[in-house]
């Protein structure tokens, strides 16, 4: 019988994804907002066709009809949003109708307040990331927004989003949010939500009940102690709850969940994962696990990272995870190589990552 591939000195599963994989509908950045970002000119996109304005489809303009317009403030010096009036945007775009502007990019423009966007009623994508915003406001007229990027600001409260009922992607990572409250209660079409790298200590079911269409949630790098609230998200496919304060997972009922990252927590009990039969990727690195038995049998699991835990034995991994392709068990307390060999019969293509295999013989 062919032996599994053994990679010596590997301290992390290179093939295990540590971030959220986003679907093709909208692709928010998977990279954390940098501390300093190179200043860019604000960009405004409009639809034009050989100088003749055409009527957009219901879902917005096609890419081939999008024109990139750079808007620069006069007088030199640092540009700020209050120097860019609605008239400036319209003039630079060459349009006569505010309703023909579909995307505005104001990333890293040192903006302190959201304004001057009221007339752009057909706006679909708005990027206000990496600015100095402290509150969400003045977006009531932008009812057609599909994607809103507010990451890397100083926002403390999720509010004033009631009119954005078409919103599908909301990025609020790297802010100062402590709780969601009722801020998402009207976003019934929301599919992607990033609230990572905030100061959230609790997620309540009533805060997410209205977001039943959510498929991707990143709540990593907060202070969460439980995840019971995600049970009201029946369509959830990817969840990142790494770098929190989770000690146990109880009764997760997200039947469609495929990718789950619970790394860098305080987990000792995994019994709450037993019903996640659609899982294909599971990251449990850097916890306090002494056994994998409580997980039960996950037939579709392909990638498992349990590195940097307290495991001394593995049990019958081949029976628990028959589809396993990548297995990272480095930096544990496995007493002998025989414990790892008992993973078989796993297919010979299975990749097993160990810290120092020589020390186990």
C-alpha cells in the first residue's frame, strides 16, 4: 500500500485557506486594509456609447460600456471630498444626467463625512474605504447600491442603511464596531458581510435574522465567545470566525456550510460540528484540542488543519474523514509515527503535514 506524502518541517497547511473565498458576483478584498494606503484619484464610472448615452440594463451597465473618469480637485494640495461637488463629478463624466453614474471610488481620500452623493440615484458600487469616517449617513437616495465598501474607517455603529434594500455586499472590516444592533435589519438581499477586525463581543440571532440569504460571513479578529447566532443563516457557505475567544461550538445547524475557519481560539469541545455534513475545508489550528472524536464523521471533508493543538492520538481518521486530501497535524504531541499511520487506508495522494517527523520514530 502506498504511503501518504509526508512533508517535513511544514508548520502550517499551505493549501488550507486562511481567508474567505468570495463568489464571482462581487469580489470584496480578502486582504486586510493596510495601515497606510497610497493615495489614488477618485474614480467615477459612467455608461457611454460613442458619445451617445444609452439606456442601461436593469442590473447596471456592462463592463464594455464603462468609462473611467479621474476627478481632480483644483488648486493643488491634498484632495478632500468636500472639494468634489456633484456638479464636478457630472462635468468630468461628460454626462448630462446624474443617473448615468454607476460606480464611485473614493478610496483613501481622507474623507471625514459622507455627502454630495444624493443626486447619484443609480449608483451601484460605492467605495469609501480607508478614510476617516466615523458614521454612516446620507445614503438614503442611493437605493440601487449593490456593493458598499466602508472598511478601514473609524465607524462605531452600523446604522442608516435602511433604504439600501438591494445591497448584496457590505464590507465593514477594520472599524471600531462593538455590536451590530438593528443596523442590518432591512438588508434582506445581503449575501456577503465582512465585520472582521472590529471590537464585537457578541452576535445575537435577532441581529442577523433578516439576513437569511447570507452566504459568506467573516467575523474573524473580534471578541466572540459563541456562534449560536449563525444558525439563523440557512444559506451560509463560508464562515471565518478565527482569532476570537471561542471555547466551544454547540449545535451548528448550517447545512450548506462548506468552509469553516475556527483557528486561533480556545476550543476544547467540537461536538457542535457533528451535523455539518457539507464541510470540505476545516481549519482548527491553534486551539486546545486533545481529541477529534467529538466531530463525528464528515464524509466530504477534504482539507483539515489541526496543527498546534494538544493531540496525542488521532483515532480512526480514515473512517471519520474518508475524502481527506490535505491533513496538517504538525505541532502536536503525537506519541509515535504509528498513530499517524493509523490514518490509513487514506488514498496515497493524501498530503500529511508534520513538524519534525524524525522525532516521532
